[in-house]
């Protein structure tokens, strides 16, 4: 075998063009496969970095008001009941993500953190690197505020000082004492961004208005638990559903119809991206198969030129096994070289994934080439060596000694069976390429349809910034209203600013508020079956700033104060759904718990156009607006419409205006609203770009495969072509003959590919917007594109056939 290896190495060195094409072809296929597998390994396969990760479980609720969403969050009171009554969890914690202004000394920073119950350390099984976490005694509303900081936060602000325990930081206007530092590299996997701190839940929300901790209808908490050993997911779900049924009977006004389900935490973390990742791994598998078919064709063509050599070997006593071994060693050597090059390509690709991966992709910072990826790469290389090497080796080693020796004297090579096998590989390449290209075409068209969707407002020239007013200075509602009123008035006087408004939550920020309602004068729905709608808190200038059209009535104005009649505005979708045959202006609607608290219903004073606020792909749903003056919030977003292009220095001007009102207030960087919209498309853009790259590789490989087969066929038929031309055949006839052979392969590949694509693209339905998986225009465009590529790849060798000199073609060796 060592002799065979040295001989194979010499042959590859003597054929640099063949070796380079084969290695690059395999590198593309193997590298793409390894790169995508690095993503699959980090996101889907590797367990979460916690002890007993297989027992970590998310608890999600489902409510009849939201039949299309079975991932409803919980209220604090519901969490307490789940924790106290369950029999399947050893620990259960509730948490919510927060963005907080942190001040250390003279520096302020926007930090991301968690407000959680003390059970979080028991559930995750992770303790601070030093110091302590927090316990039930720290959760009392009047307890001193404490916080556990991340390793990165500790290094960034305290330089790794081991005496950090007991030091104080200010968050949201409150002083917190540091009790612990989390281990290096610790990350909460459910949050897309890094977590800088963990703080007890109760002190953070005990002074909220309204008090979320005492309102069973205030759903703002995620619940995750650690199942007891031996408890299955089905048992945990049944346990949670039993508790949900009890709560529905006990609190029918809040929990009627609500149910519960348990999901593996890891499955929940990757749930939304799993289908796209599986489609991508299927796409790169097709690329590998196309690459293998291409290299197999190269080997078949090369074996045809070595028939005389192999025949001499057999005539001198070499067994078929020895010949197959020799040829397989050449395949393995090429595969190893392709695998090494592919590993390098995968290394570069994983860096790109970490840099440009969509924000929805969890654990993106863990994507890297490691030992598992290296083993996978060379496993793929070994498998591909068998895929592209075995069939040509068996074909070339068939015990035919006399015929090749006779034919060698006439300069012919190959045979009918070898030609058919190469043609079969080309058909397979073409069909697989068509499947891949159809998938990419569908995603590209879907992305174009999504980009063309109008959100219902004009984001051009609109910038946003959020303001979080600390409770210590703005605990009174009137002070909150005064701050934002003064800020908006000053902003509109800045040069280049056309208008400004306030809104909460900000459209396309990833946040969404929803609540139930009942319409006065219409039949009351069954308890727990009240309809729900999303809503925003705004002022009147919000609609002007966003350029949302007024369809009827009026917008909010100075007459809408805390002491005036409660009012609201609705969008056109709300009006069409609930007031189809009547004028909505002047109608009255009860929001949430308002009737039970004695609050009067809100009067509808205006109808505006329907706008999208979560994503461009969302269906246009019912939505209503509440005036900020009647429902203020310490955390709100400011939107500013500027002239085009936006004036320079606007950010510094806005910072100056804010500090004129409150010199201690933190001012974040401005964010264009168009950027927020673009970020919601990052996942679609990422999937489309990757599949498009794979499809482009497939087209190139398919064209190379067709070129190789037609070129090899022309070379083998040189003598035949010479005879035809000597007998009077025209060059145009030779061109037509060669192109007809290519066209036959293309037609067969097209038929097979269309049938396969019709089946394969069904799994892409959830990733498409505005088109179906069987979109005829996409299929026609793909067939046309592949046909052009095949025509170009066929024309070059066919053109060479036209230049054959009959005298040279008929000359003996």
C-alpha cells in the first residue's frame, strides 16, 4: 500500500490541472458542509453549558385570546402557584430581561441584565465564581438592593479587583451592593445579548406602577425549571396542565382557558431557527453530492485515458482488488487534500458567521472550528472518497485486457458503458443543482416580496432614542409627563427636525404589548374568552412624525389629559373587524381590568391606517393607541423626523437638550428606524445569502461537469468526427450533433430535478413570504439560468469539434 501511495502521489503531481480542479471542487463541498456543521454543532447539538442541561425545561402558557401563539408568558402570582403546587420540578424560577442605565462613578452605561427570583441559581446549577448569589431574604420588597455581576462586567469596570464584593453601583437611580461575580464565559442562553448582571426580581418591580407583582393579569415573566431526576417531559406537562386547570377555576377572570406546556430548554432556545438550519444542512449536502459526482466524472474520464495502463497491469498478473485499491488510494489522497482545503475554508467561514450571523441565531459566539468539526471534516472527506472513487475504480478495473490493448493502437479511449456512467453523473449533478437553485430562487423572491412590503408608515429620516427615567427622581407621574413634554417641545426647535413624538413600545424593537378588551353595547364574551389586541402608548405628534394617515376622527391633543375623559384611537384593521357596519368614532371600549377598578370605558376618537409594528411579515391585526398623558411610563421611546439628509451634529444637539432638562439623564446613541426594520430581516437575509452562495457553487459545478463530459466525448470521438468531415459533413452539423447530446442530458436532468424540487421545497413553506413553494415563475427562471449555463459549457467543447482537421484525426499513433 505504501508503494501504491507513492505511485498515486506521483500521478497527482504529474497531473496538476486534474489535481487542482478535483481538490478545489472537493474543498468547496467539504468546506461548506463543515462550516454549516459548525453552526449546527454549536446551536443544535452541543448541550447548554449547565449541569443537568437535559432536565432544564421552559414552561409556556397558551391562552384562547391568542390562538396563534402558544408561548405566552406568566404573571408573578401565577408563577408562585406553579412553584408551590408542582410535583415534577426540583426548582422553578421566573425572570425577565432588562435594559438598565448603570452609573459607576462619573461613567454611565446601558447594560443588559436579568431580574429573576432567587431560584435561578438552583435551576441553572451555576454559582458565582466568588462571593454569593442572592436568596429569598434578598427578595423582600424592603430588603437592601443587591446584584450579581458578570465576569465581563467585573473586568470592564473593576479591572478584576478581587475586593469588588460589597462595592456599590447605581442602576435606574437605585444603589446596589455587589454580592458576587459569575464565572468567566457564563452566559444566559435564552437572551440574545450578553447578560451583565442578575438582580432580585421583587425589589426591581415592587415600586412599579401599576404593581405587576400583585396583578395576576400582568404577564411579563418567563418561567424555567429543573425537572426532578427521572421525570419525563410529558409528565411535567401533565403536572403543569393540572395546575393551570386549577387556576382557571380559582381565577376565572384571569386564567380561564389558559393552559401550560413544558419544552426542553435547548429546543426552546433554537426553536425558531431550527427549520432554517436543517434546510441549510440539506443544501450543503446537495453541494457535496454534486462535488462528488463532478470528481467521479473526472476520475472516469481519467480512467478512460488509463485503460491501456490498467490492462497491462492485469495482463502482468494484477488482481482486480489490487487495481481497485490503487485507484481508491488516489481517491483517498485527493479527498484528504480536499478536506484540508475545506477545513481552511470552514475556518474562514465560521469567522464570517460570527460577524454577520442574524441576531436571532442563538449561541452565535460559540460557533468555531474545534476537534468535533475537524473529525467531521475528515469523516466527510473519507465518505466522499468512497462516493466519488468507488464507482470509477470498479468501472476501470473490469477485467478487459485484449480490447484496450487493441484499441490503444488506434488512439481511441473509453467505451459506451463509461460514457453512459459519466452521463448519469451529469444528469444527477444537473438535477441536484436545479433543486438547490429552486430553493435559493424561492428564498430570493420571498425576500424581495418581504422587502417590498410597506409598513404603513414612512421610516425614512426617522431616528429613535429611548429614555429611562429613574424612579428615585421621577416616581411621580406628573414629573414623568413634564419631562417628556419639555423634551418634545425642545426637540422640535432644533435645526433640521421636522417633528417629534413619543411611543411605547417602539415599533420593530422586538417588544409588543397586548391586552384584552370588551366593547360597550356588544354582547359580552364568555369569561376568559375576551378578544385581545396589541396596543401602543403615544401622543398626537407620533402619527405626524411617522406619517400614519388619519382615516377618521382626530388624533390625541392637549385636551387629552389625566383628568379628562379617557380616550383611545384604533387602527383601520380594528375598525373593520369589530365595527364593520357602524361608525367607530364615539364608541366606548373597556380595556383589561378597567371595569373592575371602576375606571370608565375609553371613547374612540380617531381611526388611523394600519401599520406593522413587529415585523414586515406579520399579518395586519387589530391595534389601538392610548394617549401618553393618560397612561405615562418612565421608560419610553422618542422618535424624531429629520430633514433629508439628517443634519450633522443632531445626536450632540439632542444630548444637550436632554441635559438642559436633567443633567444626570443618560442619553443613548440615535438609532435610525430603518435600521431596526432592516434588523428584523437579518435572518431572512442570512438564509437567502447562504443558499444563494450554495446555488451559485452548484451551477458552477454542474457547468464544469457538463463541460467535462462533452469535452471528453469530443476527445474520444475525434477519429469519428474526422471521418464524418472527410466524407463531407459540415462544421455546423458537428456543432449541432454535440449540442444535441448535451441538450439530451439537460432535458433528462431538468425533468428529474423538477420532480425532486416539487417534493423538496414543501419543507420551505414556513420560510416563504408572498409566494408558494411551487411558484412557476421561479421554476422557469431557474430552468432558463441552468440552461444557459449548460449551453455555454457545451458550446466550448462543441466549438473545438468544429476545428478538427480530418487529416490529423485519421493519422495513426
